[in-house]
C-alpha cells in the first residue's frame, strides 16, 4: 500500500515531456548513430534512443510505427 502513495517530492519534480521534443531528440540521435564508426558508441546511442522514446510512448506505439513504415 505504501508504494501506491505518491511522494510529494517526486510529484514536484515531475517534468512534462512533449512527444514533439521526444521525436526531435530521437531523430537527431538516430542521425548521429548513423555517423559513428564505433559499435560501442552506436549501442549506447541506441539505448538512449529507446530510453527517450519510452518516456512518452509505449511498445504498442512502436509496433504501430513499424507497421506504418512497412
């Protein structure tokens, strides 16, 4: 039950992130990932892309995007 309560400090630090901003950042990171030679750096960038994407989207959105691209 205690885990269901929202910590007032956490609630104050909540940041609203727009899907437009996420889309822009993901696009820029994808462009950057295409330019790097290091597989390690590319892997970190892909992790960042996924983490940022899931700030506002869920897996169903990703599946929809993939289906639309096909």
